């Protein structure tokens, strides 16, 4: 385990993390710090409230990313299904054409 010193919202925190995860933890803390900084004049004197709003902003971004990924996945599934239908229609058209030529 490693201890990492992080600065978020102008305050320092020491947290433990798995060896090798220090840089990732610093990067994540920097994202939280950025959200706290983005509060600007809307920031409260209550540190907990500021961190709560930063967490809510990040959770909103995560939720939106998940929704976008889910929609893209659904679009991919629909595209694959339409390709299968198009292939089946081409086969049916070929079969009808061949039957018409033989008649």
C-alpha cells in the first residue's frame, strides 16, 4: 500500500492506495479539484457541500457517458439486425429472379 497526498479544494488529504495506482489517484483527485474550482463564486464556505457538488457533477458526467454508450450499443445492435435483414432480402430477391428466369 502507498500513501498519496492529494490537494482538493485547497486542502490536502493523505489517502492510501494500492501500489502502482498513485498516478491514477492523483489524476482522479485533479478531476474532483477541477469540479470544486468550477463552482467559482457559487462555492460555499462549507467544504463538505463543495465536495458533494463536485461529486454530483462528476456523477452526472458518468451517467451521461453511460447513457451515450448504451445508446451507441443499441444503435450497433440495430445496425447488425438491419444488415441481416438486408442480406435475407437480397437472398429472397435472387431466388425470385432465378425462379423467374427458369419459368
